[in-house]
C-alpha cells in the first residue's frame, strides 16, 4: 500500500515552497515509516530551497523532527511500531573505516531509506538530509530513528535532530569544553546559542557571546552566556582577550562560518586553545592566515559536523538533562506553526526574528 499525505516541497531553485500530495511507500528491508509530530525549520532547509546544497530538485523539506514509528520493514530490530523517535541524519553503518576504529560519530557511510517518496505523477523527491519531515508520514532508514522518552515535549526534543545538537555538540563533543574553561561563541543564532548552552552545561566558567545583533546577545545571556560582545561596535578579539585575563579563550566556536569570523576565532583563542568551526561556509569563501601563526599558537583547529554526535548516545542523555531542568530546550522553540506556514517561517529566520519555528503536524 502507498500512503498519500501532504508535504512541503521545493520544486525549483528559489521558488516559494508548495504544499503537495506525497506518495510514501510501505517500509522495505531496513526501513521505517514514521508519523511526524513536529519538525523544526532549520537554515539548511532554506539552503536547499535556494539551491545552495544541490540541484536535485524537487526536495521534500524538513529534517529536525520527532515522530512515532507506524510500521517497520523486514530485518528492523532497533524500533517497533508505537515507539516515539527523534529522527537523525547519522544512521551509522558499523562497517566503514571510522566505525571500525570505534569512531562511529565520523561514520563515512551513513544510511538513508532505499525507496524514494514521490509526487503524485511519480517524480522522485530528494528528501532533505535523507529525511524529509515537513510531511505527515515519512520513510527513513530504521537507523535514522532514535528511540526516546515519550514523556517530553515533542517540539523541544525534536530540535536535537539537527541545529541544537550541532551547537551543543560543537562545545561538548568537538570542543571538549571542561569545567572551568573559558569559551567564546561567535554568532548567536540557534546553533551558536546551543553552543553557549553546551558550554555552560559542561561547566565553563566564562562564556562569551559575540554577535552583530544586540537582540541575539540578550537571548544568549538568558541561555548561559556570562558576557556579551557586540562585534559591530567593538573588536571582538580585543574584548575576548580582555575578558580572559589578556590571554584569549580556551575554546572559540565560530557559529557563523565566514572568513572574517574564523579569523576572529583563530586570534581570540589562548595559546594551545581550540577553534571549532560549526557555521557552514559557501563555496566561494577562502581563508588566508600567516602559517607561522598557525604553527606558533599551537592547539587545534577543528570542524564540527552535527556536533560530532552519536544519536543513540547523545539524544537520550540530553533529553534526560532537559527533563531534569539542566538544559532549557523549550527556550529554542520560538513559535509553533502549521505545515502551510513554512515559507513565512523562512522569512522570519532570514530577518533574525526567531531561534526556531516548529511545525506541528
Ligand atoms: N555543522 C553543522 O552540522 C551545522 C548544523 C546546522 C547548522 N549549521 C550552520 O550553522 C550556522 C548558524 O546556523 P543558525 O541556525 O544559528 O543561523 P542563524 O542565521 O540563526 O544565526 C546566525 C547568527 O550569526 C550572526 N552573525 C552574522 N554575521 C556575523 C558576524 N560577522 N559576526 C558575528 N555574528 C554574526 C547573526 O546575527 C545571527 O545571530 C549556519 O551556517 C548553519 O548552516 C551547521
Ligand atoms: Zn560507518
Ligand atoms: Zn538542520
């Protein structure tokens, strides 16, 4: 049986998204069918719509989601119908070079569903990040389902499926922030603020938020930053040094992803410190740095994809901390919207008015 459901599609580069009838097949071997409950609107969905990720239109958008498994295909053992899940884009293979050396968070061969969802005329859809979640029902690889506690707000915990996990993990996993560290985060959108919350959770005693928009700084202070620097008004490198005894921060996270913010991160860190790049640059960007500074300042320069998370390890742990009141995921849910309001949500995101709009299905 093929399921007929409504979903949000980007048909061509830059065109407004449309609500379409989507045909979703029954799950085959290794696949799971999931009834979506909530799906956050992430910057990456907008990148897909604008053609910034690939030209494989039409896209079924949405990927930051919570749902309930409604059916599973043969050979699926990790979930059963009725399980509450958060969807992930890191279903690890267990067999590649990274998995074989015990570093599954870098898996080079992650899984997606084998069968395609289509439009009514049979046109195959490309699912955003191999998920596609602005839709009533979606088909994923079973490994993309992480079983979670059903007794937690779906909209809040679904954000762990992408942006919030990317930020938290940039601090906790990639940056390895420890108790007593000083941390600076450049760019305080959803990802940067999550990095701030992650640094605070890991026990950093100085957490410096940097943004060019003062509104973003107020919110960052509410979510764990100890200091705020408006980098449109003053030099963030000097300010971060001033706030860290003249030395620079132990860990600096670039959650913007531009050459100028990366250079700020590079020079605002202490000797032997760590820079984490989590913001995503565009193909035209290049970076020039004195090689002697790269050598002489020591430490490490790292990139963070999806916060170097392992969904099966990190989602349940972070949901537990959320339920204990130690991680305020609710603060990331700015508004709850319906499936026909995704285009407006993109406008609000572009204007910097929201941390996250979450579609409730
Ligand atoms: N690495 C990953 O796995 C991953 C996952 C999700 C998103 N991302 C990326 O993270 C980045 C941030 O995402 P987001 O959802 O927080 O975006 P956002 O648009 O909500 O936030 C960006 C923030 O950066 C600020 N900013 C812009 N230019 C700046 C500058 N020159 N100096 C200081 N601040 C500046 C903006 O005011 C805004 O607050 C994006 O590039 C996104 O694609 C990466
Ligand atoms: Zn692997
Ligand atoms: Zn995302």
